[in-house]
């Protein structure tokens, strides 16, 4: 079993919403947010957590000391979604962008990171529901922007690195920062694993993300 757990809100669906194509890739075992325990996180088996964007942040705040200890001991955490109640050191509330079109939501690489190596940011920005896998100009024509992110992190902790920016000012949408011996990555949008498409440049995003969470990348 993978050393990564996907923290979900209730039982996890068989396939992430909006991403049927991800089912071909390895997936972390799910754990209900209400089942996070000291035995699970500090027992030495789990190395990384990916926290879904709809997880109960009030409950996560109650578990803040346990989550912080997990990271400080060397664990890695991916926080997806809109942080409203910070539950780890370095997290700050999400702020919405004033957007009127794709140009206001454009994704710009800021700092290279192995998780995003080789990924075309346009294939993060635009999503489609049409048959096939449009790319390039066709993707821009038929795709819908806004799923990857519609806002940003308001403040960055000491030592933080902005990986990707959003909008004309490249505001921080993907950030990583150290915490003790571990690391916290924050993606201020829909769950990052849902953007792994086998026929696009994002095909390695899921496996690379899981490797990073395991501490092998």
C-alpha cells in the first residue's frame, strides 16, 4: 500500500469528480478526515497526505497539533482548495480574484519544481467536456477556464516558494514551504490530482505528486 493517504470528507468516490481519466493512475488510499489519529500519522507508515478541498476545516483545526507534528517529523502535506480556517503553520486565508475572462486566470510558472516539470500551464487553465483530448489552439477555443484556480494565498510564510502564479500579476496559487523536517504544498484550487490527463502534458502530474508526497521526489 502507498505511504500516501488522501484525506476525504466522508467515504471517497471511486473516481475523483470531474476526472474519470485519472482512474488509470495509482491513487492514494483514502482516509476520512474524522479518522485521522495519532496512530495513523505518527506510526511511521504514512509519509504524505493530500487533503481534499472539501474537507472539514473546523475539524482539521482541532487536529492542528497532530498535523503539525506529522509534518515536523518529516511528513509532507498537500492542501487543496480554499483555506478559510488555517490548520497548519504557514496557511493563510484564500482570497478570490476579480476575474472576467481567461486572461484574469492565466497560470504562470514562477519557480521550477519536479511535480510540475514538463506541464503546459494552458492544460491546467482550460478544462473540457468534449470527446477526445484537445490541445493547443483547439483547447483554448473549446476549454473553460477557472477550474484550476480563481484566487490566491494572501500571505506567504518565511521560506515559502511560489511555484505557479495566477492572473496578470502571477499571484500565488501554488506554494510550498518547509515546516520542521517536512514540507507543506498549498494549491488554492480544485484538487490537484484531478488535473492529471493521460493524453496531455499533465500525464505525469499525478505520479510525480505522489512521489513527492512519499518523499522520493
